[in-house]
C-alpha cells in the first residue's frame, strides 16, 4: 500500500514540476519538396529551433510531399495530425477561402506585424484552421506564368495552364483553361503536353527540373508569394511561455531571411536566361494593364467568397 501511495505521490510530483523543465517535441511537415526553394528556409528554421531549443522545444521534421500530400497539410494542422507545418494559403482555400487573398498582400512582415495585418490573419487562422500563424515567408518573391507556346498578345485562348488558386483567376481572365495540380505533377504534365504552361514563383523552377521543359517566362511578375508556418492551436496553447518565446523569436529570424530573396531572384533569372528560357514582354503599358487585371480579378474572387474578411484584407493590403 505504501509503495503504491508513494508511487502515486512520485507521479504527482512529476506532473507538478514546472513544465518549463520539460522538453516538448513537435512534429513538422512541409507542403513543398524537401530541400527545395520553398522548404529550405523552413528547414533552416527547424535547425535553429533544434539548436537553440535544447531542453525546451525540438522539432521532428517528417518531411515534404513524400510524407503528406500538399493539399492535405492545412487539414493536418487543423486536426493536429502534425503540430507545425510549412504551407501556402493556396493549398488550404478549401478550409479558408480568404487565404487566397494573402498573395495580394506584399508588405514586409515587419510592417504587417506593426499595422495589424499579422494579428488579423492570425485570428483568421485561429478561427478557421485551429492554427496559430507563426510566420509568413517570401513576401518579396513574385509569381510568373511560364509558357511553352509563344503568344503574340496577352491572351491565353486555347492554352491549358497548370494552376493553383493563386493563378486561376488571372489565367481565366486571359481566356486560358486552368488545370489545378500539386507541384509534384508539373514536370510530367509539361513533358506530356497535358499543359502548355504553368504558374510558379520567380524562383524554384530548377529544383524539380522544370527548366528542361520550359521555353518562355511571361512578364510582368505579379502578386507576392506567401508560405506560412502554422502551429496547431491546441499544441500552441499547451506550450509554456519559454517554448512559445523560443518559437516566436525563431519565426522573426525566419521572416528576416526574406532579405536574401532579392539576390536569389536575380541569380535565378540569370540562370533561366542561360537555360534558354526566353522572357515574353509586351512592354510597360500592356504589363500595367495585366497587373491591374490580375489584382482586380483576384480581389473580386476573394471578396465574393468572403465579403467581410476580403474587404478588410484589401484595406490592410493597401492596393
Ligand atoms: O504554384 C503553386 O503550387 C503555388 O501556389 C505556390 C505558392 C507559394 C509558393 C510556391 C508555389
């Protein structure tokens, strides 16, 4: 009896320990392939947390799309199949239609954290995705449409273009036929001629060998890449102050890595030129029209699907 009691007492003592004395391990996935452009900085973030967070927080990186299909990552965070994920809003618009609007917000995160944008988007994630919006990356990387057929005006009539929600409206506005696929299917779709082009950021086309199946890059660049680090909200709430602080500090460090993107874009565009990928550019007036159209049709969709939130996002975006 005594031993049972003392065991129970020992158990109590263990649970009564300040939780700061415990190290927590979080399971992480990325919606982008391991080691590629849009996973790389998240992987550096994990390394940093595992270095700085010994005895406090550790992250167990399960991996990229080999571990989990990219369009399921948002739901996996919501249901705590994983604790933390690197994923773009474009991949969870099924759960949060307004996530399609984040690409239209191009201000640096330092500013978004000051002017209430981060806070508002965090609340949206709390409510709709049961997630904490720990960080956003790549605000200063734009998207392009890449093509394998030359066009002589800004018209995609007769072209099938691989999209995600990011590019759907603009492709349709220009008369193209959008085909939604995960990044992992792009190479084969191009190789087999299932699509005549694809949307993708300015950087990253070399990671999966797409340079070998790409002829043209349409100018101008448009929108802002957003790849978010989300933490399941129950997992976040269960952390101690010290654990949250460690992750929050690492998140700011991760966001500051965006300064590197300027040089990365420059070197990748040079590399595209060397690979024979030719820019198609209809000049400043047409480019301006394209941009106005691209933003107009995207805001229209966001505001139609989420009127109140969309209007607020537009106000915060200031465009
Ligand atoms: O093209 C895509 O798969 C996509 O939507 C995206 C979003 C952010 C970064 C890279 C790709």
